[in-house]
C-alpha cells in the first residue's frame, strides 16, 4: 500500500462492514455531505441494478465507495493521484475535482479490499463514464447523477427518468446530451465523457 494511503489507515480502523467503514472514513475527514450522498447513491444503484440485471450487492458497494476519494481536497488531488501512480490527463489538471473518481478506485481496492473489477471500473469512471461502458458503469454513473449532492432538484431529472423507463442506455445518453448541450456551464469537457457520448449515440 502506498505511503499516502498508509497514513489514512493509521487514523482509521477497517472493520469489513463497507457501509459503516465508508461513512466513518468520510466523517473522520468531515465529509458529511459526501457520506449522505454516498448512502443515497448506493440505494439508487442497488435499485437500478435490480431493474437492469446486474449484481445488486456489488452495485451497492460501488455506490458506497464511489466518492471515498473526496477525503482529499481539490487542491491536493493532482499530487495525490501522482503519488498513487494514476495517469493525470490535462483536463484533470485544469479541474482536479474529476480525479476523485480515479483516486476512489485505488482507495476501494487498497483500503477496502475490493477485488471485483466491475466495481472498481465503475468507480473509476462514475463522474465521466467512458466508451464501451459496462452495465455496472452505467448504473453507478446515472445513480450518482440522480442522487446528486446539491440542495436543489437536478434540472435534467424528469428527462432522464423518463428515458430510464425505456432503457438504461437512453437514460444515460439523455444526461450526457444535457451536459454537452449546456457545455457553457462546464469548465472542461472530459475526453471520457465525449467518448461515452459518441459510443452511446451510435447505439441509441
């Protein structure tokens, strides 16, 4: 385990209860909003997993740990990512907050002993998605967007939920299209998001 993660473990006791451990770690770092958001995302991911035919328990775990990298502040994330041997894209240097998805994947594996590749991959792209996304990727991605951590209602909520009644892919595509149609509100367009859009556009 990398030294930077060893420092975290010294302050935190892993019990094996992922729901408890994930929340406790976030609380130790005063990330209460992220902890509440993660619980909501885990419940939504579990429900979507049941609807779209992926493992509910694994989807729940992915939801619980998807934002665990949020213990690191935005200004720390580029340095943390490099210490964890994570490839940092130019867009992620501009908007380091996006790096939490990759950091969360490493933390889920190294601290919480998650070995299922479908969970780890879904965590690693839950903010941006990616081309050739798995069903688990899409379940976690859209659960995160439906249970966002802002106070008001997501402006895309009704549109996405209507499309989800038809298929998971249409719901995910509706959200990404909303983002790209309103790209003036985004600081950058992450290449993974663009790749996911082009991939889904050819399928839906």
